[in-house]
């Protein structure tokens, strides 16, 4: 008999174009053999199938078709498998993520492509720059996870870029997270609807100003190495009370007006907005400039100089 489709997954199809689903069966070998051909018959973008301990994960972009069309496509897919089993929504983000929210502060870098505006995905070069940074943060024993909306999918490194390339064609937000869920985490996050480019976040248990500052300096160094493919970039520190490690914060930095951050690579448009490069700024090709204000430790929430250095940044950047 065919695989059954869980009602919860059918409900998701009413509101989401892209779904991540788990296919499982008491006949795993037959299921593994049938999945690739059945997925190809969907005639829509499909990421996977990927084997997990609980079954096979697939991410399917049904596009902007009607809920009824998505329903029919999924029922047809299930019928082609010809094995006993079920199709469920993929595992959702669980309580272990609360540990990451307990990390006190985060080092955050935001990247944007040259000329990127709302509705435009980041360039392939900017995605590569973000993933290069994440790769440098990976540690032995960390889990590597793709997070799409509220669902998680275990990944191997070769599968990260194909997953992101698929998600960034649609409207869903996505993140790639590397963590042990105890001592540290790093994530590259892309907001939904292409509001902006990727956010690079690093956080850890018990990190104080010195540990966060080390990661902020490393993020600035990374931006400098990739300056040729970037339009705008910034680095700051942020408390987890105002954001999550695995969620993007880049949409806040869309305006031509520079923002008060520790480090910024200003666009030519921002420099023109200021009238002249800020005092102490370093000129960059194409009319851009980079500016660093204070020490990274001073930008960590709770530092005695935090408000003072932010006021200084607002004065220098005329915000």
C-alpha cells in the first residue's frame, strides 16, 4: 500500500510553498530505492533525499501553485513509493535550542552584495564568503544543521551549498548552524524574502567581552579578505535577549544612512550621504571606506563604555 501523508504536513502545504518532510518506512531498503525516481516525478525543485536516523529528509519547493495542486502532487508522490510508511513534517527546532539562547552575547557580522536591494538574493560570491567563515568555525563533534523556517535538517558539509541554493530561490529564510548545544555555536543566517544578505553569528557559554571581541576581530579580518565581492558589511556585538544565534539580523541595516557599529565597510552611497568619509576612515576602491570606532570590547552589552562608544559612533556617522 502507498505511504500515507500526515495531516500536519497537508496543513503546512496550505500556507507554505517550501516544506521539509521526513519519509519513513518499515521497509527502509525498498524506500531508499524508490525515493529518487518518485522525487524526480514531482517536477519541482527537490533537495535530497538525505538519510537520517529517523528516515529520509526531502525539501520540496512546490512554487506558487494552489494548495490543492500541492496536495495532489504530494499524494501522487506518496503513491509512487509503493511501500508501507508515512510522510511527516521534518523534525522541528526543539528545547535544546534554548541552551543557545542562554549564551549571553554574540559577535555578529552582516554582509550585503554590491547594489543589493530588498527582494534580491545575495550573490554567489557573498554566499561563499559567508560559508567560508562558517567552515572556519566548525569543531570536531559539532552538529551541522540546516534550519528552514521552524524545521531542522542534519547536513554534511557537501550538502550545505545545494540546500542554500535551493532555499534562496524562494521566500523562506534559512540558516546553517554548527554547534555542540553546550559550549559554543556559529551560524550563517539568511532572512526570509531576501530582505538582505547573510548574518554571521558566533556565541558561547560564559563568553565575556574578551571572547566576543576576539570573534569580532576575526569577522572583520574575514570581511577584509572578501572586500572585493562585498557591497556593505558591518560587525558588532549583541545580546541574545534581542536575537537568536541562528536567526538573521541583517534587515535592520538596509538604509543608505550608516548605522552605529564597531566596524563598517561603507558603500559609496553611504560615504556620499555623509558628505566626506568619517574621520579616521580608510578609503577603499570604488568610493567605499571602512571605519572602526572604539575597541570591540566596548560594544559588548553590559560593558561600562557601551553607551559612550555608541554615542561616539552616532556623532561620527551623523546618525
